């Protein structure tokens, strides 16, 4: 096993350390301009408003609804239901559908940005559609994705970026993603340990690998008390660094919130043995098989979709 640069869940006490990896891994060449790169490096996330058109969003929404309907009656590990109900929360591994979402995952508008940020070709480490229904959508507690991917999946370096394509307008009141700016510059080594088969419960409600109140307060203090909310119109895309601390409130409004979620990992940062010492999580959560660089497809995927 490689040296553990970011140990976590190895003590009954949380600690905070500076990250050891770069934030932007390239020389800056790509679709993002200097100001956008600086904002991403400083904050740990970047919202690209209306990266996809209204017509494209309608098609994505139609495909999402079809996928949700096809999976509604399934009782499989890759279809996550809301705690206490039969409402679908997430459907995983959608980039392997050999159809619309596979094509979307290769779209050059998002792939080229991921390549620019990560300084290499990329592959999909995880994909899913998320749906937070009105009145019923549950909260998801603060966490760093990298902490989980490192401990439970064996991702060695902070060289991944999450891409969330917003399909419904995100308001302040329908449970948008919340992020602590600058938190990606620090690593919270969480207290506790990792239960066996933790993914079975953590995809509904994460408990192992969540930061303590003191660490969250400290991170927020470093951000001058700021907590941002990823609000914006449908068609916008949020890119956020794998170590950015984020979470979301429950959706008490009548307005549902849905998105398509791709995790791009550097082809130079493949998953190894989990640092927890446990067995790897299932393929639908952490891709290990047939890892190949994505060949980006042109932006006119609406036209290409007609061939499917």
C-alpha cells in the first residue's frame, strides 16, 4: 500500500492538516479563464451558469425522469431510496447506460474543464442522478468527498473534481448544496472508525467520516464566517474540488431539486487498496474496472442523441 498522506478514522480525536496536493494541476490552458481558475483555487468550487441550454435541460430532464421511473420498483444496491420512504434519492452508475447519460458524461463542455483542472486526461470515478423531492427530500450532513474516497476507496491524491449539472432551478429554500469556501485547503482527519459495508447506510445518511463541530467551526472561521449556497438556474454546472467541505439541508419547499452528478478523476490517480484496510466498495460507487481516458465528444449532443 502507498504511504497514507491523509490518515482519517484512526483515532478518537479529529485533527486538521494542510493539504499536500496542488489544487489546480495544469498550466492553466483550457476553457476556464484566469479569473475563473483563481476563483476555483481560492474557494474550491466554480459555478458556470447556463452551460447547457434550456432545450438541452429539457432533454436531460426527460431522460432523468425516464431513468427514475425505470428504477422506481427496483430493490438493488445502486438505487438509493430516501430514509423512511420509497422515494428515489439517487441512481448510480448512469454513465454506463450505453445511451444518453454515457454520451453526456463525455460532453466536451464538462470534460475539457475537468482536464484543465486536473492536468491530465480523466475518467469517471462515480456517476449518479440525484433527486430531492419537494417536502420530502432529506438533508445530507457536512463532509469532504475525498475523505471517504481516500479511506474507503483508496484514492491516494486530491486530484478529482465533481461536476453537478443542475436540472431544476436551485433556490435558497429547496435544499441547495452548501459549501465552505477555502475548506479544500485543509484536511479534516475524522474521529472514529469505518463500519463494515458502510456504504449501505452512508449513501442514505452519512455518519462515519463526518467532521466534528469544532473542525467545522474552525473551517468556517477561516472563511470569515461565509457559507455559500450553490443557487442558480437550470442548465448551470457546479464544479467543486474533491476536498471541499459541503452538505445540504432538507427540502421543505414544494419545489424539487434534481441534478446529474459526475466525478472526474485523473487517469494518473487510480484507486488502490482502501486505507481503511477493508474490502473495496462496490463498482457502482467507485469505478475500478476498464479504466480508460474519456474521449470528449462535441457539444452538439442534442443532435447526436437522435442516433440513440
